[in-house]
C-alpha cells in the first residue's frame, strides 16, 4: 500500500512543463479614435519571448515589432456600406515614454481622418510575416457638450480649501466612461529665465448612470493644494506665478470602460481577471473617445492667494494675486478658508 | 497535500489579511480643519439674472465675490469668490459674523449691437454690476438678492 502511494506520489506530482514553448507572436493593437482630432494613430506591437527573466531584462526593440509587410487600413461604414477608407502610414514622430521597455524603434501608424460621430469603424491590419489579418470594430461616440465650465475667461474659477468647482456635461449616447483632467498652468522663473509649465491633474473615472440628465464631477479645491505640494519642489530663488487653469472633459466608448475595469487592481487575493480585448486575432483595444477642451480660464485672486500663503503650498514660491510675496497682502483669515 | 493546502488556501488568506491591515492607504482629508467648530453664519445670495429681450443664455452670471470692506471690494481683495454657474440660482457663503460687501456681475454674450442696446457698456462681453452689503449673524442665514440697473 505504501509502495503504491509512493509510486503515485512520484508520478502524479510532476511540475515539469516546457518553459521554451514557441513564441506565438500575438499582435497587440491599441487604437483610440479621437473625434476631436484630425489625425488618428494605431500602435502595433507583439508578444515576445526571451531566454532571461522577463521582468529583469527588457526585450530587444526588434522583438516587439513585426518584420515584413504591414498594411493598416480603416473603413467607415453606414448600413454595412463602406463610405470611406483610410490608409495608415508608419511614423516615428511621437516619442515613447522612458521606462522598462526600449524607446527606440517606436513605430506608430497614423492617418488623417476626421471621425464622424455615431459611425461604425473597422480596423484591418495585415501582417505579411504571419500572413494574418488582425481585425476590430467600434462605433464612434456622439458630440460631447460641456455645460460647466463655460468658455468664458471673465468667470474666474475658485479652487481653495472650502471652494470646489463642479464640472458638468451632457451624457453622450453609448459612452462607457468619462474623465475630467485639470491642467494647472504656471510660470517658473529661475536665474532670471521664465519658463511656462503645467501640471496635469487627472480626476477619477466616472461611469454614467442610466437616466442622468447631466453628469458632473466635483474638483476639490483643498486637493489642489496637495497636488501642488506633491508635484513641485520648494527651491530657493525659484519664483512661480499662477497663470491659469484648463479643463479637458473626455468621454470614452464602452470598450474603454471594459478595458479599464479589467486592468484595475483585483479585489480579493484569489481573483485574477482576464484583460479585456476586442481585437480579433490579437490583443488590445480599438475604441473611440470624444473630448472637449476649455482652456485659458483664470483662477480667482482668493485661490491664488491661498496657493501663495496656504498651509501646504506657502513654501513653493508662488506669488499672490498682486504679484508679490508681501505677507501684508495675506488675508488674516486665510487659514479659515 | 498539506503543503498544497498551505500554498493554495492559507497563504492567500494571510496575504489578504496583510493587504487589508497593512496596506491601508493614507487618506488626505479634504479639509484639515474638519471637526473643529467655527463660529459662522451664512450669507445666502439669490443671484437672479434680470430678464431682457436678449435670447436665453446670452446674459449669464460672471462673478460673485465677497469682501470685508468697500475698499477691499474695489481693490479686488476678496474674502471669498463663488464659482458661478448658469444653472445655479442660490449661492451660500459660510462667514464669521460681521458686515460684508458683495458684488455680483453679469456679462452679455450676444453678437452685434444687441448688448449695447440692452444697456451693457462696450457691447459683447460688456458687464453690469450690483453691489450691496449684508450683516452675517452667528448661526443664522441672511438672504440677499443683488439688484441690477436696466
């Protein structure tokens, strides 16, 4: 009996597997059509296999791209009739962010294409080396209408502790998620040289309800002080002036919502979600966004003073709304704001 | 079998407990003074945009600011500035008791000479202002309605 158990143990608990399985070279495609832009981009890469520990050694740039002929095309359809065809051309104009993966040979495919709202788009990628076509389809979103902020520079934005700003917009049909990005613009003077700079502050994603007349996102005035505190370094001799604030409101199609949900951190130790894809014969996402930029707005004097003299930001070298750092301008009650 | 049980069941549970107990993110409160009671009253401003023959949304709210003195109001040294919206009528300010000056501004966005004809100086983007005072009393709400001239 013992012998049988030992035999079973030695044979059944084998953990051997072939670590050198063939690389499938699965295409990875990302294409987010932007209805607010006239140029669209496709990113095409592939899975790779290396002999070393994959998380320690970045791949060779050549191993992330397909060799040979690549043809990227897109069609716009209505009632299953092709109305327009776009041919994408390779470009290296957009640099890749530095990080683990190599930045050289960062090839994107671009095409001039104005994305019509509420239309069906199909993406085809022919890979000559694999004799394979990668395919995906999406529907573009309708027009996004932002209610607040109004594109009116006389209307100052107040963001300080106790004063939040509410962004509002009309729901877009078939949109799966929304996001507001706040861009804080400032000038930085160092050794007599003034440089315009900005900080992008992305708000959390919003998923729409079923019967919302308007959607909204509160921008926290108190949080802005923390964002500045976390993003900027206090340096002697550096003077900063607040220039203004821009808002970007984006809506994304449902594919983006599914993708974001599938890549979000899992809740629970035993769960692992598969990453969403709508690419046939590959991985990735083909979807659309619609965005509205409201730029050139100004912060109220109270907001600027709270940045200049506030608890978290007073050491960052910002001038107050009168253009100096004279503490006599500091409202006595500022800490109460 | 026991090792397998440890690996598949106990370790994830322990890891999960560490996640719950050990990885509690630091939450930065919105208001660092939250919880401390301040002595305040409320100023409630009913910011009506006066009717005119111009189409709707061609005259909109532009500014609503509070100052402690008339001089600070004219100099633009405000105590609080509200975010004004087309869709919001009533704006509230929690203020320490005392006398305050407020200014409300509306702006004309119509094209051509419509704004001038409606009494907005300078035509498009011309503004009208209403200025007034209010006395805020502790734990009470004082209500004001800015009045614009025609």
